[in-house]
């Protein structure tokens, strides 16, 4: 059976973990600092906080926005629950926007129609590591004085018009969960590109204290300065992550070549609109390869057929506005594309150790489903 995902181990992780054990394992140590330097130098981020998950980084965003009851945050319905929970936890109202016909990413028109006098922020999700239309979204945020947040959980190393994702938003988040391109089991990153948030983020991250100022000898003791929590990532995870980050280019190359192999070979099957649409402004990271079926029944039959042919394929994201939790309180517009992807999207196995022979087996399973 070809599994759906297999977390990649680059080989140096254990050595760094061993070293971390000598240095101390709580957060904000040697490896966390090494990771910060890497992120800021490689991607041009202004400031970064290593967290125990992307979910935690999104929750920090919710706290940084100082949201009050009634404040509104716009985000896609077709996303992971954490993109919404982070703001609901602060008492804000979430406004779900639709995806586009081209991709699960945010539809600009739907975003514009969701803006009211209470809107505080737009959260964009770069589905499959493929960028949203960042120039247009940034313009919408500027025109309406909104904070732009990138949930770039899937988007490490991906770019839009040559610029790294995660560097567009006032705030951005990444995930290092073991299903993502670069991982440490569980981990995440908060990126701060708007310097107004830096001081407050430091306090939030350090249990509501000015411990950062104390460590850099700016104050002689640290005290309780505001609300905060513990969002830190253990040095064990940071050491593992450091090993991965040093090999990020190799992982990226492998993922992209797997992605293009699918795209080329499945393209030759002439399945029509089932293929992902590519756009030259979007330099993705090969994180996910997906097909869009014509119906839910077709998808179920395809997944079943692939299973019988020894291939694990999955779907994900049930549109949040239709979820058991939210559907009874949802009163917004119809979101036909969010529903389309919920019902019809299929993900194929993409992981670094997937061989070309295995990919051929996946492609053959698709071929025999559609063309026999
Ligand atoms: C994976 C993912 C998350 C959650 O990441 P964790 O690190 O597991 O918290 C959030 N948003 C999106 C879009 C994701 O793909």
C-alpha cells in the first residue's frame, strides 16, 4: 500500500537533539535562536516566534489584534479549524468568504463583500502552498485599514511574484506539523512583519512578562506586564527543526519534482478541468497535489478505486460554515466554491520518499478509474 504521507527525516536531527540535551531543553535556547536567524535571513521576516504549533501562532495573532466582542475577522470557509478558532477564542465574529473557481484560495469579490465597519482583519490561507493573489489582497487591506494575516501553514519556501509567502502579511503563521514540508513533529512559527506588534508579542510569548527585556539587560528584573501565555517550542523540537531547515532546499526540490511529475502525467490523461490550474506568479512548494472531481459520488468512487489499487488518497477540509459547530449559527451568503472543494477535492500522496514507480502506480489508478 502506498501511504498518503510519510514524514521526511533528513538525517541530522538526532545529532542536534543530542547537542540540545547538553544545552537545556526549555524554550528560547540555542536552537530556537538558530531557527530565528535562519527564518529572518532566508525569508526576510522582521521578527519571529517559534511556537508549539501553527494553531498557537494563530492564537497569538488573535491576542495581538486586541479583538473585542463584535469585531469581525474575514477568512476562507475552506480551511482548517484553527484559522477560525484563534479569533472565536477572543470573542470575535468570523465572516467566512468563498474560494475561487480556480483554486481553494480566497475569492477577492467574496472578501470585499464581507467587509463591514466592524472588520478588523483578513486571514488568507495559501492552500497547497499556492499563493493567494497577494497584491490585490494587500491593497484591499490597505484601502480598508485592515490587518492582513497569512495562515501560511502549508507555504514554507513558496513565493508570490518572487517574494516569499509569510512576508506579505502584517502577521503570518507557519506549521511544522509532521504533515508539512518542513516539520518537527509539532511546531509552528509566528512571523511579525509590522514592527508595531513586536513588543507586545514578546510579552505575550513570555507569560505576560518583560522577560525579553530582562534577558537583553534592558531591565533588572522581569515583571507581569500584560496578558500572555506559554506558546514556546521545546528545544528538542527546535533542534529537530534546525536539522530540517538546513535541508529545506533539498526537500523543496524533491516536492516540486513530485508535484510536476503528477501534473505532467495526469495532464496527459486529458481529464480536463480536474487538473490544478497553474499561474506563473505563483511559485508553489509542491506541498499538496490535488484533483477536483465533478461530484461527491465521483470522489468517493475514485478514492475507493485508488484504495483497491493500493493507493491511499484522502480529502480534507469540510467547509467551516457548514460544520456541525457552525452551521446552525451561519447566516452569511452561499459559498458554492468552498462547498465544491469540500465535496470534490482529492489529495494524492506527496512525500519526499515517494518514488517515481510509486507515482506511476498512483497515476495508473487514476487512469484506470477514468479511462477504462
Ligand atoms: C496544518 C494547518 C494548520 C495547523 O497547524 P498546526 O501546526 O497543526 O497547529 C493551520 N492552518 C492550516 C491552513 C494548516 O494547513
